[in-house]
């Protein structure tokens, strides 16, 4: 259960159910406030020193929308009735020192000397590069074009390598160029009885559209029903803020195009698999056993992945990862026996990794010959979307080779991703495509994980949803809900429901959204982001285990404890700081510590580096003002986080000042 601090009178007044949890003396304050405060303007100051005028009569919804600009308020990441996630700054002091450029990252060998060039129809020898490989231009270098594929016949259906099966065809020799006629090709070039160059090539040419269980070719249904392509692109192990730190150009591009960032997207399991299972199947990893994956040595063929629903609706489907070894469904698992999607590149990736994979860095080979694997995947997505530009496509793609093990390696991919999006956009593909760029969790190891922020970031992966321009127009309510939900507690389960809504767009037209909004869905585990996610959603109702929950939980301290006293004194010190330039106002002193709550987000490990956060309520003298504020403690240093609210009325105590911020705090001498 998440705890939320009440930080303003408006919130106090609003929540009658919450009254029970408020100490008796505050209930009197509450009554007082209600009696005198109905037409009273409460003023509070945020740490941005932007002034908020809060009318008690105003519903909080409209306040949230019009007055809170969360992105600039660093005191919390999201703040709803059910969940407050602490504010995090991308380059917080405890994090800065880890954000160095990846100087150990290796280039692929011969990265600038690509002997075999290709386009979508041909592969050819770049004669200018020959000399680099010590081959004379007329030296008769011969190349072998060897297609390969995933055979239908299976030797051993129980083998753990069943998903790696492959069949190579005979070599076709060429000297300068060759026309490509296959999806997967290996080319090696020999000179003087030595192999001087070898590379793998991937060509997503258009395939006939098959439906399930039929060998018969079908015309892909292209009726007049509107549709958007859906492209989900994952980058493994990047927190929301690590994406800000390491891929700022891509971020800026997405922002410029109006992508919506989910601030409260909380992971639901440790690593990739338990976070992708909810996203792709809508169920928990632990439920797989009871549904479609009875034991660890079973394949995933019987699992109803979301791409199957898209296929049923006439979409081509694609599944592609940039690592075979770390494949989501193959790492210590058996993968697929049948071919799960129309376009499935595991066969290719596995061969490329085994035969020309190099530059192993911790877990992954990061290069395929002289090219980074992540670029192989990006190029593939670009080629595939170009091939299928007049067809419906659902594609799920996952990058892992570069980002999985090192916090700042994603810096090396920033330009490539940004350029990729720009090209996709200039080809107009994004005009009819919903694109989701996301991760499964933040980095799970390394020194950053010894910090509080590192722990929270691990649980808060990034998500950006880029919708086509027509979406906002045609699906206005769904769009507005999504925008609002960017500041709510959300999970991969919701992503499943969201993607499901894109199979048939009638599900999200305004009329349907209105209807669905009135249905009882608010306690569901998977809620489409096109519907309003309830404000009172907690980790419990969202089915996020306590261990992964980043929402605040309040642990009350004894008001007599030293730490509580310290915190209270600090709040008064901050109040006096506001007042120091106003000699008419009395210096305030601490009259009573009313309440001190430590705001915990999950369980810190011993010796964790980073701040602790306390919500403090004090009564001061003279004037008996009751103030509430949130303080952060870093070692001996106490900082104010966000707002100081006044919880009782100041009447005419502050008649000597006219500055409406100060009226809250000033007791005129
Ligand atoms: Zn992962």
C-alpha cells in the first residue's frame, strides 16, 4: 500500500475517506478549515517558486491538469492519491559520477572498411576497399553467396537447440556483384586460398500472407477499416532517467515529435522475461506454468502472444532481437519450435553470432563482423517497414547487446536511434504508425545500484509512445487519457492492454472510450492507457510486488525521537529563511513536533547512498501556525523538497505583509 502525504489544504479538504488516518487534532483543523476555508484561497509555494492559487471548491482534477507541471517539479516523479514516487533528478549528485562516456567500448574490427556493400536487391564488392584487405583490384577475389533458412523439418523436437535449427544451401560464386533472392545470406570472400572477408546479410523481402495453420496464401485483408501499424522497440535495461542521460538526442527528437513519456511506469519483475511476459501475454511470469508453458523445457509455441491477435486481424507480424544468446525466449529456455511470426530473425542472428560474432563484452557479442549488432537490428526494422509500407505490420523488436551490461553504453547508440527515427519519419511511415520505445527495467548491477536513486531507477524503466499526428484528432479521448496517464502508476500489464486496443481501432473511438470509462475496470491489473488509470491506484491494485514498488510508504517516527526533532527544527529553519528579509515578521520557533513520517520507497539496503525523506508537521510560535513540509536528509545536510504548506488559517496575523507567499508564513511583530 502506498502512502501519500497531504501537502495542501485542498487535498486535506478533498479526501473525506482519508480523514480517518488523520490524527484527531488535525480533524479539528480540518473542520476549521472547511468552515472558514470554503471561499478561501490557499496559497502554496513550490520549489520552482511558481505560485499556485488553490480554491478549495475546485475539483482536484482540474488543478492537476492546469497547475502542476510535474516535469519541472523535482520533489516527486508522480503524485497521485494512491502513489507518490519520489522526485529524481537525472544528474543527481550521487549519480553524476557514473555518467561518464563509455571509454572502454570497443569499435568493431575494420568498422570503416566494409568490403561487401548491399542495398535491398544486390550485394557487391567495394573495389576501393580491396587494398585494405591486401587484395589487388584485379586479383580475382571470389565470393561465395550462401543462402540459409529455418527448415520446417525437425530432427529432435525436444532438443534445447530446436529454435537454432538451420539449413544452408549451396554456394553461388560471384566476383563483383550478385542479385539477392533470399532472406538470410552468408557471404565469404577468398583470395589466395584465404578467407579475407565474411559477413551475414538480412533481406526482409515481402512474403505471401499466410493465416494460421494454412499453407494457402491469402491476400492480406485490406478493407477500409482504419488501422495503425504498431512498432514496439525495446532497449534493454535503461531506466527513464538513464535514457535522459545517455540518449539525449533521441529523447529530444521524440519530445519534439510529441511523444508521450510515462513517468510512473514501474517494473513488475526482476529482469527481462518477467517484465516482457506481462507486456506480450498480459499475464504474470508465474502464471505461465498454468497456462501455456508447463515446464522449463517446454517451448513457447502454445502461448497466446499478442502478435497472434494482430495476425488474426490481418497484420504481418515480426519478432526480432539483436542477441541470440540473450534471446528473451531462449536464454536458459527452449524458444519456439514453430516459427512464431511472419518475420522471425532468430535463425539469422544465431548463425551470425556463432560464425562472425565478435568483440565479446561481458555477456554479449556486440559486433557481427564489422558492424554492431544493434545497428543490424535497426537497419532490419527500417528495411522491413519499407518493404511493408503498404501493409499492416505489428513488430516487436528488442535491443540488448549494447545496453544490457553497462550503464552508459547506450550513449554510443544515441545518434543511430535518432537518425533511425528521422528516416522513418521522412519516409512518412510514422504518419500511420504507433511507435513505442521502451525498456524493461533499469540497470541491475554496478556501483549505481548502491545508491538510493539507482535502486529506484532500476524499477522505473523508460517508455515513450509516439502516436501518428492523426491519432490526436481521430481518437481524442484516448489521446487525452494517455497524456494524463503519463503521470499515473502504470506497468507492463497496462502496455499489454494498450497494444491490444490497437488491434481494432474501433475500441478507442470517442464513443467507445466514453462507454468503457463507465464500466468497472478500475481494479483490473491490466488497464489500457487509453482509459483513465485511477488516481487511487496502488502497487497492490496494479499487482506490483512490494519489492519492486517505488511508491512512497510512510513510517511514522516518534515525535520525541532525536531525528524527528532534528527534522522539525530544519523545517522551522527553512521557514525562517523565507522570512529573513522581512523584519516585520517574527522569527519563528518550534513549539511542537506534531508528526514526522519517514517516506520510504521500498526497502533500502544497508549502507545505501542517497537521501532519506521525511514529511514533517510542526506548530510554531508565536502565532501557532501549523506547517507541513518534506525534507530530504543527505548525511548532515537537510534540504527542503518542494512545498511548505500551512495547514491552519493565518487570519490577520500577517497583515503587515502584502506579499501573498509570505502571508502564509509571517507572524507580524
Ligand atoms: Zn532486461
